[in-house]
C-alpha cells in the first residue's frame, strides 16, 4: 500500500524525491520504494522525519511496536517539577534562548512571564534572529476564562490579569516577528515551547497554575508525547483571533 502520508509531506514541504534521497543518503529509487509502501531502516526514518519536519510515527505508524513508542515517549520526559514555582528562574530563559526556529507560549495570562522585562528583551532578540515567536493568551471576555477564574477562586481577577498582561506586552507586540492571538478554548495545560523542547504546566481544579506540576519534555525520535502537545498548540492557534 502506498504511503500517502509520506507523499503528502513531500508535497507540503516542496521537497522532491531526489532531494529527500540526497538528505537521507540513498538512491532516488529507494525513496520511490518508500513512497510505494516500503518501510525504511530506522536511521533513514529518522533522517527523513527530521528533513520533512514530521513525526516518524506519523509517517510510518506501523514501523514501531507499541512498546517501543511507549519507551521512546517516556524518554521524552527530562524532569518533573512538583510546582511551577519550583522551576528554576533561569530555566525559562534557557528554554527560550535555545530556540532556533520556533518559540510558542499558550496560556490564559502567564503573568509571571509578562512581568519579566529581561525575558521581553530575549524574545525580541530571538525574533530579530528570525525565530518565530507566537503568544496565545486567553480572551478576557471568554466564558472559559471566567470559569477558570471561578475554579481558582479569583473570579474576575483572571480576566483582569490577562488585560494587565496585554498592557505589559505593549512593546513586544510591536516587534516584528512576534505575534499575539487571543483564544477562547478550555485550557487543560499551559505550554511553553522552544523548537522541540517544552515546559508543560497542567491545570488543576481549585489550584492556581503556579501550584500545579510542570513537565520538562524534549522530543525523541519515535516518541509521541511532545508531538501531542505541539499539535494541540497548533489547533488552538488556528482557531484564535489576532490581538489588535
């Protein structure tokens, strides 16, 4: 059976079979066999997935046994902090400073980041270097923001925090390469992304985000955990509206 996922990924990225063959160090006929359905060796799967910026398990869902996917996903967990406030202060700067292509922040308010002017300068510098910087903030008029405020016991203060954050980011919002959008989704996790490395802050009913755990994740070939969060970020982004 032909591998339509691989063929589609090639078309979406504008990569020819010959170019992919060169990147993977194989003959172009070998790439044609992969498109026809043959599963490459693992090292070739990794090279192809990296070149196409796609997930190996997406391109070849039957290549790895479920136990192998589970083991790889477990390896994506670097550290688990019991609370967000327990994350070392410089960890946020190290995370965003390491980005070469993409920085993403998905929160309701993320006030602790907005109050860090040093981080503003870092993000502006990364944007000047060509890194895409995207912020997703909760829509302060959204019913989900109102519900989250009630869940945390701060009621309308949640929406007020978001409006405060919008003001604090006023200079960064005018920076070329930095985009802000407002989302109206139920937010189960706050996500802080630098390329394929994440800090994920799950939300806990009745507790502020600062009291909830944080997982430090880094993508591993064959793993699926990081990809799940990255896909979630993109779905929220696609439905959010630009912040005026």
